[in-house]
C-alpha cells in the first residue's frame, strides 16, 4: 500500500510528500474509484505521543522520511495532520494524471527496495519524530569521543543491521540479542546515552564467539552464567567513555544497594583516572570492580564466567580506534 | 587575650582538616604520608539517601538520567571563589551531590580533594552549588514519589576546559 501511495504522490510532484486522499464529501467523485485506505493512527506516519509529527526532516541520506509534508498518519488533534500536497479545500475534483489511477504501479515508476535510512538500521517501527531522535543520537554518539566513534565504525564494518522500535519496559532502552532489536520505552529515552550502552551490547554480540544470547536469561527469566560479566563491561564502557563533562556513574551510585560512599568514591576515581589517562584499565582493577558490582547490583547479579572476566570487547574497540 | 582566642578560632577554621565542623565531617583518608586525600562529607547527606519511587517497575540503575545544565556555570562559580593561582595548583577533585528528583536541585554536597583547601571557601562552594547548579532530569518511568539521586562530577578542572 505504501508503495502504491508514494508512487502517485511523486507523480504529482506537489510537495514531495505522501499522497493525501481526495475529500470524501463534496463535488466530483471519480466513477469506479474507491479511495485507498490509510494507516490507522500511529502505524506509519509522523505522529508521536507528544504530538510532534510530519514535516520534521532528516537531512542525511536518501531517506523517504524526510522532507516537508510527510503524512502524519496520526490523530490530527495531536498534531498528526495529514500533510502533503493534493488535498483540496474547495470541493473541486483533484486532477489525476492522464491514464488514471493504476492499481499496479507501472514499472517505470517502481522504486528500488526501501532505501536505507541509516547503515545500522535494518528496519524500524519508529515515527518520523522518533526516527529523527534516533538519527540525532547516532550523530551525537559519533562526536562524543573517539571510542564511541570506534564503536559506531566497528558495527558498520561488521555489517551489523539492527531493528529499532518502541516497547514499554522496565529499562529506558534494551537490546535483544535474539532478534537484534533495540527498543526504547519512551521518546525522551531515544538519546545517545541510552543508545551507547545498547550498541555496545550489539558489539559484544558480534565480538564474543557465539554471541551474548548464551549469557542472557532463560525462558523463566533466570540470569545465565556470564550475565553480570556482559552487563558490567557495558557499564564500564558507558562510564569510562562518557562525555567528561557528564556526571558519573552507571555501574555504581552513592546510597544505592548498600554501597558505601567511600567505595563509590573509589570507583569514581578509577573511572576519572582512566579518562584522564593517568592509569590504564588493568585486569586486576577491572575484576575487583566486577566482583563488587556482582555483590551490590541485585538486578545484574549472576554466576560469573572466568572467560569474560576481562574487558576484551572494550580492548578490541580501543585497538581499532584512533584514541591516543 | 581576646585577640589570641580569635586568632586561634580563625586559624582553626581555615586550616584545620580533622577538626569538628558544623557542615562537613572532615577526614584525612590517605594512608600515604606524601599524599593528601581529604574527605569533606556533608553532615546532612544521610537524609537524602532514598531514591524516588516509580509508578511502574523500572531498572533502578537507569531509572534516572541527570545532566548538569551548565558546565560554564560550574566553572564560573569556581573562578569566582578561588584565585587562578589556587585553581592552577589544585588537582582534580570530586563533588558527590544528592539531587532532588524530579526538580533537579542539589540538596547535599560532599567533596573529596587531593589538596588542602580553605574551609570557608569550600563551604561557599557548597552553598553556591546548591543555590545555582541545576540538573536536567530524565526519568525512565512515571514518578510516584519524589526522592533523591546521588551522582558525582569533577571539580577544579575548569582550566582544562578553557
């Protein structure tokens, strides 16, 4: 249906947008013509829960999401008005191209398969606004630091393709190694900070032999051996390779989980010393903090695996990066 | 006599690092005699240990994202209180703050420093942080009851950002 609709909109060349239906009342209907049905609210257009819709654009790439007048597809009362050219307000019959409406697109108008929105996106179910946030998060991540850039480049080099979507959940964002899908639980959580940790999980998934699904949770939700190793490495990545002007830390938080403030302060110092290149990330220190993370983080606590007790995925990224 | 007592109190306020204080619990943490590591722990910090609660289940470690609204403001507070000579010789310190969620206001500030610092200036620094520094707060779920969130950031690094 989308291809069919787009085909005719382009034919009109009105505003680069998506086809808008002719008025359902008033003058001039076309004999034998049944207007195509349109997506129900929120299925494919630019409407978002916050009412931001259509018309936002992504300047990069060849995305058909960009440009003015993309169909809102949502509830007009929320701002998801149907944009695009061709709608008529004076009850006149819209003019159709000679030859009328074809049900099957003519070969000369057939598009290539869906153009690539972003090299890391295989598919998505995001609204235009959400997609813009995601693309901005990708851009922010690349300029945040050399290792963040290395992570981004490494995923592209390994030809990683991910699905993106929204899903209500307990975490602001989550990566599922089984489906290679990253989901966000709210528009406000589509940010580089959340994306970074999930992309790092995607990197671990391709870097560690057999992927990280084997270190996830079983069908009953029990954490499998190695779960804490994989999670801790991602937290350390987020903490150490954070924007130095941001607050610290993700792995530990003062006052949480019976962690003493002095331990938190020690971890913070370790993170800052690595950031400031005063010390390297040594295995002994890493394992010391991994053990404490396992003790103080009930959400992540699991049996630990010796084979994952060093930050190999981080080190591989460092080796590939141009970080000094 | 009065002058002597006044002088003693004054010097105690300025230079004493292990003395009772009304704002901070001051402790020299270093085991190494050649190293200074002084903890200035806010005496009120224990009041602000409880995090917010949420209307739906949420992973607590990522339930709250806070971001300092203005690094420039932090730098300008430091520069207003300390001379450039002081800032040049201070090593990076850590401020551990408790932030009211959802307002983003700092309610408690402790410091961990590798240099001896004028105690009165440090108290002013705490006061200024709590009055003028704000955090942007992002929540992963709808909040049910307000609470506090502990975070840290670096201090005395403004010269690196110039």
